[in-house]
C-alpha cells in the first residue's frame, strides 16, 4: 500500500484550506449552539470549544473516522500515514497539536505545504502523514 500512497496525488494548500474552512464553519456553529446551552461564562466556553475541536479532528483523522473530516469528504481528500496505514487516535492527537503549533507560528507551518515537495505541513511531518486525493 505504501507504493500506491507514494504515487498518490498529494492534496495542495488550497484544497486543504477549503476543507479546513468547511470544518471550522461547522465546528463554529455546533460549538456556539452547544456552549450557549451548556455554559454561561467565556472561560468554560473556550475550554469546551478547544475540547470539541480536538475530539472532532482526532476522531475523523483517525482510522475510526475514515481519515476524513466532513470538509475533507466534501473535497475528496483524506489523511494517511506515510507508510499507507490509517492514523491512530493518538497519532491524530499528535497531528492536531502540530496543527496548533503550525498556526501559532504565524501560519508558517501550514503555509509550508506550498513549498514542500511532498506537500506536507509541519503537523504532517510530525505525525508522518500525507493528505491525498481520494478516487
């Protein structure tokens, strides 16, 4: 399977960004509704939103979620480990933490996808993943 993954078309910056925006909009809506119903103060709301994001991405990026968030499904891309296997939940958590770091450093870690020959961001390199086109 690693041979086919190595030759699979890697997803570029634009399609990955669009998939993430779809996910961010969905999470924003669901998070706002749930936190509005459950919490009265911003401190708890922020913690809840962070936990919701972590659970969402860890589940959907992992093998349990098929390696695709809802945004990724809409754009026919998925996450896979560089050896061709599916990502574990712990691997997906590592990728999520790497994504936060990639955003925190002036988005340099995600912009890295544009310049990298394998189209990997810092979070992909950390978790040993590719984002590939499906079908």
